[in-house]
């Protein structure tokens, strides 16, 4: 359920520019999206896991705040990111 070091480095390399650029907004959003997808798969198998459901809602809210920030400061980057991640239509 957790994300490996290699996978995390690949995500930040793809979305943040370099693997060491863990502070980039795009990289953070991509990492949160990966975690959301992982938790969603878990919840489909374990429907009564309410603690994990609460954590999922927290991550969704955090991603929403970061996406709002990105849309206000870099609209073209925001549009490219949501298209690349396949979120929002």
C-alpha cells in the first residue's frame, strides 16, 4: 500500500523535473494522486475500513488545495498536469 523509493523518485522525476525536486507543486500533486489511487483500490476490497476512508478524504482535500494554488499561479502548467494525470475533465 505504501509507495517505494524508486516509484517516488520516478514520479518526481517525471512531474517535478528531477528526482531531488520533491518540493515542486506538480510533483506533490502527482504523488498525492498516486496515493489516492492506491487507497481507492484498498477501499474497494475493504468497504468497512472507515479510518482509511477518512485518510482518503484528507488527501483529496489536500490535492484540491494544491491544484487551486497551481491554477492561480500557473494556469498552463495546471492544465497540462490535470491532462497528464487524467483527473478532472
